[in-house]
C-alpha cells in the first residue's frame, strides 16, 4: 500500500501554530507602527508638547467673571457683559488674528438637550472677534457622532455662518500625528485646524460626565484628537490633564445656560437638564472647571484631573483669587455688577453655590 503523502497531524498543527504566530506578530508590529495613539505608548520621554495661546496681558480688571440672567435671557448681552468684565475682547484678540473657536459639537443633539454648546454663545463670541479685527474666525470640533448631523442639529453651523465665521468639519486630512509626550498621550493624530491658529477660544458646555464626573473646559480638548480616543477612558483623568497641558487657550467661555445634570456626556432626555442662565468667562481653564462643577453639585476636590492640572501649573482651583466679578442681568436689560468676596468661614464651593442659586455675595 502506498504511503500517505500528507504530513502527520501533529506536524500540521505545529506548522499552523507557527504561521499564526507570525501573523499575530506582524499584526502587533503593524499596530505599533501605524495605529498611533495607543494607551500608555512606550517611549513618552522628553519635553511635553505645548500649544500656548494665552496672551501676555494680565492687566484686565478681572480674570474671572460670572453672569446670570432672569427669564429667557439675552445670550448675546450675557456674553458681552462677561467679556467686558475681563476687559473686553480686545484684551485677547488683535487685528489680523486667525481665531479658532472650539465649542463642544460632539453629539447629534439639539440645544434643549444641553449636550453641545449653545449656538448663540458661539455666534456672539465669533461676532466680537470679528469686530475686534480678526482676519478669520473658524468654528470647529472633532465630533463623536456624525459631524454633519452634529454641526447641523446643534444649530452651530447655521448661526456661526450667519455672523460671518468659517465653519470647518473634521476630515482625515486635517489631522497629523504629533508626539505630545504626555503621561498617557504620546503619539496621537491632532486636529491641525486648532493647533495652527493665532488664538484659540475654548467654548465648552457645562455638564455631567459618567466617567469624569463633570466635563467643560479641560475635557473639551478631547475634540482636538482623531483616532480611537475612547481608549483614553481607561485613564481618563490623566488623559484630560495631558490634553489641558497641551492646549492652553487664550480664553475660556463656559455655556451654562442649560446644564445636563445626569446621563452625560451625550444625554438626550430634556428632563435631565436644568435652565441655569449662567455664562462664565475666565483666562484659567482649571478655575473654570473648579467653579463650573458646582453647578451639578460636584466638588473640585472630587475631580482628580483638576488636582493634576493645578499641580502641573495649568491654573488654580481657587477661582476667588482671580479678582472675580459677578454680573446679574434683569428682565429689563439692567445690569448689576459685584466684586465677589469669600466671607470668613465660608469655602469657595459654598460661595459658588450661593451665587448660582441667585443669592449674590457682595
């Protein structure tokens, strides 16, 4: 009887195992070479990459302003009063600047659902920048849901375009891989439109986040990244601190007109939101979040990324040290202005809660 030409079964299994090993090894090698943006990528050494858009002018009347309004607010007036309390837009934007506005346009949601920045806030900041002589004002974000739907349904595309701003949707060719050298973020695709500006204004919406507990100023920089950024959730606090180290904005204006209290960041149920009629403007993104988190009954000391940001010198959680001003707009267009102080025996958090509850501290 002729011998069976086929190799023994054990030999077949050994060969198959070696082949699978080679394929797996090649796959891992390709991933390391091509899939930049891994979590804790080895080799994050050297000086951190920084994009610092802050101005050298520290001579404004205040570095922190909170504006409240009654009834159905005049959002444009609220934004103008908030920036006016800091010294006006001319303190931050010069003639000929290319200014990029970074709202949160991450979600396929309407303004009533409070997952994205209110379009009226974006439109008013864009208008002020153009009035200050900016050569271009660009509105953009790297959305989580489909960008076309997010930009349209949020209302931001239409309102920004109407006031003369340029709206840019994210696309693959607009990202380039950078070496951020963060503790979590090393090599990652970064949105060139944002990092090539003269000035960057951060326009987050204040809301709950199911992992970070609260999201606004510092967390809003997730929208500068491409790739599979959901992997950063494995170490979300450090990744937020890394991003805020990389992106240091000219100005931060927080939309707290309607605040998502639960089920963030995407939300969806209007019952999870509350109208708070508040706008916050500051030069300090850490302070913005230290105050803003109290809007959802959170405390700054509970947010690890705030402690990290302060330790890295990105700002202060003691917002009351920034010569804060509070402004209250009544239903007839009148404005009351106050310098905020922290009474003896009170904490900054207690003061913040009294302010946005409508009890002014003078």
